[in-house]
């Protein structure tokens, strides 16, 4: 069986969970099938992988339109595949066109839903309407949809009620327990001046409305003075969110020590060491269909404090592998919290509970790694994904 996997993100250009998923799924699938990766961006040297730059003639066009243009080139090159599998709206239209053009099934893994991320209009302008259309049109016609959590499946059927439920399959994201494992080294801490003998609270994520970083920063004003806050931040989505986060960090550093903002892309050992040495990892997301980052922290034996949104409760067991914070969104569809002060207070209370009880934090962390390895392997993800492919094709 030949699978053409279409994705915006692929190593070395990975900035979120969808990119991690695409890379790890490809690695697991290639042990059992022929897989061609077709991604966007710079040229790749990995065998069986081709990158497609955005069309130069559209350099002044909206970014969403440029991805659509590159996607048409991808679709043309999928000739000979038995199935095409697209990830995120950037590649969904390419997958749907390829399916129609070559008469092959199109499978979509839905890592998030554009209609549930309205803040992206701030980032993409009219491109948000275009990205939403590409996702909606492709989902309506795709032969199978893969949801990364049961909560995500519920969202798909609610947002796109015309999709038959039997077409939507739940396959959770996975984790590589060899890559993400406890690492008690201190090189990363020494490099950034982090004190290993003081409590450490870690955040890893993009600076976007979805990830809820401003709410964690507001919670940090309530943390004990000995606690250190380590923010491993990705590129901000917009100047507005960048300015808001920068202002909160500046305000926080005026009243407390031990605030570290790391904006660079860290290597694997550094991430492992920061996660392992953390007293608690915090995921304050406002929208999170699954949240691979929680699995990464759990695999490093670190307790997690996370908002109880989307698929997070399917990964983080409240009271067993971490603590879950209730979250109520505003009824206006923005996804922002109905009571921001309460969210900040509840996040701080949960973090402080683990800082004050390090034995509980260690207990939750140990249970977290056990759960991650037992229930979220990439081998199992690949097995279940191949079953979807085989149900749609006659290929062995």
C-alpha cells in the first residue's frame, strides 16, 4: 500500500502538535507501508519526502491563498497512491483535490476545527474565511475523518452535522517513550540560570489565544515567591497577542524573581531536562482537541495542571496523573473564559497545591508516565490508522 501523507509541518519545520503527529505517524507507518510525505516549506533531504514552496507569483496574496496554490501542485503529484491522508486545513484541500483527480480515498486527521478558533481572524484576516471553507468542504466529502480525541469527534459532528457519524474515527495522538523520558541532567537549567533547588513551573507552547498563556501569567502573580516560572514560547501568532504576553511578563518580573522566557527552539535533551526538573507542567489551553504536550510532560514523569477542555481529560486523569481546572467559556463564541479572574485563581491554586506537596507531584508524575506508555504508543496509532486505510481500499 502506498500512502501519500500531506502536511504543512514536517521536520525540521515543526511548531505544534500536528507536526509532531505527522512525523511520528510517518515513522511508524513506514515500518508497514510505503509512505510519501508531501509537505510545505523548505526542501527536505529525507527519502520519500518532498517539500513544496508557496508559489512565488502569489507572494503578495493572502497566506491562505498561497497554501491553496501550493496544494494544487501537491495534488497533481499524488498519482499512483492508494490513499491520500491530509493533516490540518493547510493540506485538506490538496487531499480532497487529489482524491477526486486520481480516484483514491481521502482521509483527514482533524487536529482542530477552524470554526472553534475564531481568534484566527485576527491573524489571517480574510484568509480565515478561506481556511474555514477549505476545511469544511474537504470534511464534507472526505472518505474518512480521524479525530484525535472523543471530544474532538463530538465537536466535528456538532460543527459539521451533515457528516455521517460512522465516517468519524477516534485515534488519539501518541508519544515516543524513548524520546520523552525522565532526564535528570541540569545542563539546560544551568544554561538559562534556573535554580534546580527551587520549585519550577513550566509552560511549553505557542503564543496564541488557543494556548491561554496570558491566563497562566495572571495566575503566576499568586504563586509563592520561591517558585520559578519557565516559559518555552513559540512564535507569536499576531502582534496583538505578542504585545499582551510581553506586557504581562514585564509586569510579572517587576514584582517577582525567577521568571524565564525562552523564545528559541530548544533541542530534545533541553526540553526533556526542563520537563523532568519541573515540579509541575501547566497547560492553560482554552481550546485543545488533544494536547500532545501533556503526554510529553507525563512521559517525563512530571505532574500536569491543565484546563479541562477538549480532549485533555482523556489524557490527563484528574487526581491520578495531574490536576484538572474547570473551564467555562464565554457564550459569545470567542472561546475566552467567562470569568478570567476565576480561571487565574484556580490555575494558581492547583499549581500551588503541587508546590506545597512535592510527594503528591512525584506520585502523579510516576502515574503519568505509566499511563502514557501503556495507552498512547505510536505503534498503536499506526495500527489503527492502517485499519482505516484498508477499510477504504483493496490494498493489503
